C-alpha cells in the first residue's frame, strides 16, 4: 500500500505575529502550493533525500545557487524529527505501534522561507502519513501542538501555532490562543470561518528575500519577555485587529478589513526591523490601490484588491522588482 498525504501553504490574514504571545490570528490555506509525502512499507526504514538534502555540487557556483534557492537545510531533517516526535507521542500515550518499516519521501512546491509555512507543511504532511501507516488518530485540536513541538523541541526553531492550525484545519480559521485555555488544554480555541465571505485576495512573493522566521522574531520576543511596553502594547493591538477582522469578514465589510490589514503591518513595523526590499513590496502594492501586509515573517505579502484593474496593476508593477503575484486558491 502506498500512502500519499499533503499539506498546503499558509498565509496569515490578520493578527500575526501575535500567535506566539497568546494572541489571536486569522489564517487561510493556500492550495496553490503544497508539500507532499509518499510512504510505503519496506524492509528497512529509509528517508529518501531530495536535491536540497544532498551535499554534492558541480562547483562552487552550483553550491551558492543551491544555498540561495533552498537555504542551508533540506527537508529530511524535518521528516526525521517528525518521526521521532510521533514515536515519542505514541510511547507517552501508551499506544502500541506495529514493527513494520517504511520508505518515506517528500516533495514541496512551497517557496522557501518567504513566510508561507513551507517547513511546517512538510511536518504536517509527514504526521498525516504516519497516522495512516500506523492507523492512529490524534485529536484534531491537539495535532497542531504536536506538529509545533517538532520544530520547537527537536529543531530549536521559535514558532507559533498559527501555521500548523491552518494546515490541519484548512480553509480559513480564526484562532484564539487564550493563555488559560492553552495552559489547561495544550491548544487554543479554533473556529473555521466561511470562505465564501472572504474578499478578493492576492499573494505576492520574491524568493530572494528569504529569511528564517525564528531569527526575525527573536529580538522582539526577548523585548516582550523583558517587559518592553511598546512591544507589549503593539502585540495586544495586533491581536485585537484579528478580533475586529473576524467581524469584518462575517459582515463582508471589506473596507474595514482593508484598513485592518494595513494597520496590522504598520503595527508590526513599529517593533520589528524590516528590510527595504520588503518595504518596497508593501509600498508598491499600496500605490496600486491594494492593502498589503506580511502573511508570515517576510519575503511575501498578502492583501485585498477591489477589482481586476487593481490586480493588473499589482502584477505589472510588482513584476518590475521580480515579484510574482498569485490569487490564492482557498478551500476546506
């Protein structure tokens, strides 16, 4: 039996990055890009390496091109860490698993390190494949927490639950990471929203702006822990934006939603250092009449456009700085 699973890219619509501060967010799934897993029984347990995992190059120029395209780490470490965490979860819960081995391979079309949650997609797809192979069910509310633990505990990557919740639930999800609920249950309060009520959305990304999100967020998190009032107040406002955004979506108040998306980025800019290349994308998009914010840690933007004329302007003007514009495909 061959098991095939997928997980899709994610874009933060509102509230990010408040998810690592017990905040609130709204995210959508982006089915234009996916991470796929193929798993089948085999005599030995084998993780098949992909191009970005192989440390063999034609020359130094090839090495530099590969690093620029894929970063310093491939996806096999994500798969390996997921298998370990899955095994430990089963052991902790006293769930017996059979002794059959498997071969596992991954593929991903998600642009790397541009804030579309490519790493967590590989982990989510791997976790789904393991659950099928061992015929084990994990509570849907808790599954994103387990997926997050792979990155935080196994790989030392600072991250929040938002990406994993969106990839587990799909569609559009409102998330409340209430501290008391999180500490009691181990997960937040997740509410799927009606995707038919979403406005016209675009996503634009430039792969040469890749930046590891943990490095982007570390300074802000340290300031937050040290009681920096500006950081604390700004994060609180960003979380409140998600609450207001939820109502705006339900009411189809796209003018309000447009303003909230811009405010989300403007608040983020108050407490984080943002490169000029990233700011340029935001400014060009807004000059075309669209709203613009980061869907993740940077390297891509998301926003609302009113009509096809605005979308055409976005495509033409952002192409001048080598930025690709897409309409996200969202479904449950």
